[in-house]
C-alpha cells in the first residue's frame, strides 16, 4: 500500500465513562473524543479529524461506540488496534478496526443505536457501582416492559429531552424496547434510529417510576402528547452511570470495496 494513499478507518471503541466529561470535545476537559484523537494523531503522525457515531453523556459508558477518520499511514487494521491501545488509558480501548468505504460516516450511515440502562435492585456492589444505578428494591418488570411498548415507533419525545431549544426537532423513531430482569438487575434495552439529548435517561426514569408504582403506564401517553416545553411535567432523569452504548449498526456495504 502506498504511504500517500488515504484510507478511511472505522474503530469500535469501549470506555468506562466515569472519569470522562462525555464523548464530545470540550476545551480544557477530559473527553473520549479528545483522548482518542490525541492517540490517533500520535500513531498517524499527521493531523487527523475523527468523528463519532453518538455523543454519550458525561459519566455514560460504551461497549460499541464507533468513530472514523482518514489516514495516509500504511497501517493494517490489526496494527491500529495494538498501537492505539498501547497509548490509551485503562478506561478507554479500541475493540476493533477496519477499512471502510471512502464515504462512510460513523454518524450518518448508522442504521440504529442500541443503548442499555442498568438498574440494580439487589444489595450495593462496589464492583458494579460505576456501571449501574443502584435502587436496591424490586421493580415490576412486567409492567415496565408493557408500558415501554407505548414508546415504540415514531413519536415526539419532547417530554424526554429537557436540554433542547424550542426550535429543535424532537421527533424520533424507536425500533424496540425490552425490559428484562437479569439476576439482581433490570436492563432497559432501547434500539432507535437516533436519540434526543437526555432521551435515554428520561425513558429509563419514566419506566423506573412506573416499575416502583409511582406512575401508571398511561402516563407515557400523556408525556408523548406534550408539545409545549414549559408545560411538560418532566420524568425523572436517571444518573449517567447506568447508561451504556452497546452497539451501532451499519449496512453491509459500509466495508471498503
């Protein structure tokens, strides 16, 4: 491969978001974007513009975040993984790398994004405390799952995203929601085309309120009907610690020809 030929590289990355100020770059703050970009630039020995699939919140985690960048360095994908992980801190790592189509875009080519929110219903566990929201009491998981189906499809999620300007579009399409009891945790798995800011944590908060008996399932219908921001009775926004970006899915033709 010629050293001057530019190739587009897709990375799947994982991170413990506890000590990051989110994914997106912020001046003077430790972010996933900034930390990863610095490592890529060092390995590539050239200026690199890196773009990501989803802007995870400060304190939220990822198992399957996706980024892409262009580089002229003749490095095979497996070598990118090893070289970057040698430089990255322990709370951020590259899971895989591959060459992709020259027009591939980690954000705009995504077919959907799968997020999981974890609520711990058992005793506190210090080995999991960074990755769950501890509640410590049982939840009605069946009722939560049944209520969650009201959110599937295309809806206006204004009531689930307080941090948004009046003029911004809040219509989103949710493909599926599953609420499962897994040992002493409740998992809320949402697959959607895209998410408004804070939407996943407010969906989880609304379902948590239903699961603990504070709200009835029909309350979700009322929330979806809201159209005026200053009249919304906001559902609880749960802490970012329980949130993880599990996977971003792409069409098969994204791979390099």
